[in-house]
C-alpha cells in the first residue's frame, strides 16, 4: 500500500503540471486532413514522461461513438481518428482528457483542450435557383435594375466572399450580353438600353459566381429572359 504522503505528492504534481499548461493547450488543424494526422504532442506540451502514459490511463472522454481524435499512449501524440469536415460537423472541438495517479485508491484529474478546425476552400458557390427566369416589360428604363441572382458559399471569410460576372464570349448568340451589366458584389443585373421586343423577345446568358479563396472556386447558372406579355394580364 502506497503511503498517504506519497499519494498526495503524486496528485499534487499531476494537478500542478496540468494547471501550468492552462491557456497553452490549444491546437489547430485544417479540415479534410486524413485519418492518422498528428495534431499535437500532449506529453511533450505538458512535460510528462511518456513511459507513464499507459500507467496513468490517459484517454479522451467523448460521448461520440466515433470520436474524431485519439491519444496514442505509447508516444503521447494526439491523432485525427477520422476525416473531419468543418462544414458538415463543427469548427471547434473541446476535448476532455483524463488521467489517474499511482495512489491507492487512484485519484484522477481532467484537462480540457481545444482543437480548432481551420477552413479550407473546398466548397463552390451555389446559386439559390438554377436556371433563373425573369421578365422585362416593354419600355424598360436604360440603366435600371431588371433582375438579380444570388449565390452562397458554405466556407468562411475569403473562401466565402463571392463576386459575380456575366460570361461574354463574343459569339453571335451571346451579343445581347453587351446590353447588360452586373454588380459584382450583389448580383444585381442592369439593362443598359431598352430592349426591342420586335427583334429580341427571348434570350439567355450565363452568370458566374466565384469565391475569393486560393485557388478560387466558381459555379455558373443560366438566366432566361422573356418578354412580359402585358396584354395577357389585362384579359
């Protein structure tokens, strides 16, 4: 049986070491890292002897059937246990690690560590509709807004900052786009002239939404324009 004094001493050292590391026990990883990726060396960061890790029973307490991280008690390294997708799961993990001392009866202590999952530009902008359809009445005012498109991105910061542009390829079928302009920030489409409905009753064009990530990801959508048949509404 271990003397009471020795038991208290071991507990004191364990708690002292963990309290000393308070505020420094934070890790960061990129999303989409593969299983087995090393997150950090817990034993080294806490100044613990790797030889005692198994004896002390270091482990992560998790309510998940498939915890995202695991501690290797041979080397004290925290590893990714499965693929982590920041958008599908979460961007911050609070992990509770438990350990016990060598006393009789053994006493345990807990330490909470934080793992931040940083964003990777792995999502393309998505338009709210596809395709879009809008109608223009005769006598539309040049320079006025006629329609708008909207896209969103599941990433964050620059990876989710979207800009818009109209595809202009110079072809005969695409010449109508010279009469259109789009606000690159909000997707608002402007008609630069009044349309001649006798010669141009319908047309379509492409709008591209691009994020500001590196590399940038983009998506495109078809926009259909039709003449607004006023007489049909009056019948």
